[in-house]
């Protein structure tokens, strides 16, 4: 009996322990072992290098570190609001993050992680409006890459996608080119499979690949995807048959490429254990900071963690952040004041204080102008400490109650350089330019936002573009109304998701 109990206890999985791994370009959080975490962090760095090689992005090009959250189970991803997906990427006004399950059910569990990072890479370094099929097809194509020393295998198929192409009904290519927003059930799986196949056929063929820039440029300019595709590649009906033939005849091959020795060397990875409070507090806090799901529900979870671990710095930090972003501004201010006194050079604390004042400005019986001024003062201090935080720049502009011309535009351009995939930054910059009747520049900034296939495009953006196209001299009032409707305190809560 004792032996049986001991055996049962040994069979139980170890309690999940969250760890953080920091590299040059990533902060990776995982419930897995330290060795697994280091392996995946190093893989992300090598994968980033591979994408830079194939897209021509400079190895020296810098970007804010991406926060990546890796859970043990797909259900944890579902709890964050990703339905049946094993991972997703989000670029919201709150933050830019990737979430992936370590146990995805794919042939290689790293596929989901690399898929989500491919979304980030595309939107960070090539921020235009892409058709949804190419966003997913690009990510699918590169996510199966295998990097072994200095040898790379590129273009391998993933068995789940191949299976969907074999057993599910194919969608018309016009449906693939148009997008995935209205698809359900098996249609979604077919969309992913055919998007991968279409991208694979084009990226593996130098002649076809040479036609992609023209097609993508037309789509970014607002030409319907089907029309742009036909102009670049020929009649879609013929291409549909060609794609089917590509799959049926087993022409799907992959490339094995040898690089110079040391091209994909090991990355420097710093690992730290997170406290026990992270077990229940990390993901709810991440959801709030990344703008995922219902922040009020996540706030309840964070408050429960703070109540259970009242004396831990981790719980106090996420508690102050959650109150500032989604809870009671007064509680946030009360929490942050002693924290700032103890750590006056902590940029996060000053930023969260700004968020608290900003939200308090919109409470009843509060002096709006005074609180917006306090918010901007806090953002200014946060900027002095950490000038490369795009959220600080965006919120500083959002808390301005009157347009400020070139100074405002310079701040937004700086924010856009750091986070070009965040639609709200582009929207506000476009509005600012439109107010000065710099119509062509405003249209250039706003058109990708209006043509984005991911998520809902604010109707205000479409209306503003119509006014710009008409060179409407009454655009001042219209643009100001849009800014007011967005609500300066929140800088927008729309999720500009690049894909799942």
C-alpha cells in the first residue's frame, strides 16, 4: 500500500514553475524546465537571424524586445481568448506580445512559437497592409524551418496542414485571397492549409516570387486582393488548377541550405526564476499589459494574487499595474506613490502613474485638465528614464487635449518607428497630418490601417480617408471628433492582431 502511494506520488507532474529568459531581442516566459526555456530562447534568436537573411533586414536593426509567453497546455491559450488556437500574436495599444503552447499537438511543438514570431517579424520590419492569406502563409512556410548548426532546412510541410489539404474540401482561391474573417470550422483549417500551400509554391519558385512585390504593393494601396493577384499572376481560375496540381503531384519539396560556420551561433541567455505568485498572477497580468480579453476579469485574478501574496514585490507590481490599467485609479496612485519614492528611476512606475491619472481624468467630479497634465508629467519622467518605450510616447500624445502640430507628429513618428504595427499610432499620426491638410502624407499613413485584413477597421478611419481623398477643407472638425471619440485616457482598446 505504501509503495503504491509512493508510486502514485512519483507519477504526478511537478508543480509548474514560471521562469524568464532574456536575450538580445526577447523576454521569454515559460512554465517548462530551465533547459527547455533556454533552448527555445536560443531558437528564437537563430530564427530571427534566418528571417533577416531571407528578407534583407539588417542584422543591426533594433526593435523593442518581444515578450513571449509559453504555457504548458493549449487550454491556457484558450483561456486567454484564442478559441482553439495553440498560439496567437497581438499588437494592441497596450502592448505587443506572443502567446504559444509548449504542447501544441503539431509534429514539432516549436512550430507554433515560430509561427507567432514570424507574424511579429513581418509587422515590425515590413509594416504595410498584407492580405490575410500571405500573413498566415508566410508564417506557416517559415515556421517549419529546422536549424541544425549551420545547416537550414526550409519549406518542410507540417503534417496537420498536409492532412487538412488531403481530407477537407478546398476553398475557391478567390476565397483564400479575400481573407478568413467570415470562415468557420473546417473552412478555417482549409484556409490555413491552402494559404501555406500557396505561399510555399510562390516562395519556392523564383519566377513567381519575383511577382510578389507588385501584388503586395497593389493590395497595400487598396486594390482588392483578387484583382491585384490576377494582375500579377494571371487569371485566378488557372492559378487555382495550378495550385491543386502542385499538391496532387507531390511537388512539395524543401531546401537544405548550408551557411558559413558560426552563422547561427549560440545566443546569450539570462534565466531567472519567478516567485510563486507568478503561478497564478503572470498570465492575467500579461493579458492586461498586452490588451488581451476582458481586463476587468483579469483584474479580479490579479487582486486575488495580491491578496494571497501581499508582501511580495511581484504581487505588488502587478497589482499596481492592473489597477492603473483596468482598476481603480485612486488605488493605483496610492500603491505607486511609495513605490516611486523607493525606486524613483523605475520607468514602469512612472508610466503606470500616468495611466492612473489619465483614467482618473475621465471620472465624474474630477478636474480633467489637471489630471491630464499630471499624466503627461508622469509620462515625461518615464520618457527621461526610458526613451524607447512606445506606449509612453503614444499615451503622452493621447493625453494632450489640443492638437500640437509638428511636436506631436515627431513624438508619434518616434513611436511608429518603435511599433509600426500598432494601428492607433498610425491613426493618430494620420489625423495630425490631416489637420494640417497634409493630405498625401496622411493618406500614406492611414491607408494600411484601413486596408488591414486583421480585426475591425474603425469606421472613423474610413470616414477620415474619404475626407482626405476629397481634400475636404472642413477636415479639422471631423478629425478632432475622431480623436475625442477614441478617448485620450485609453489610447484605444482595439486589438490590432496580426494573426493566430
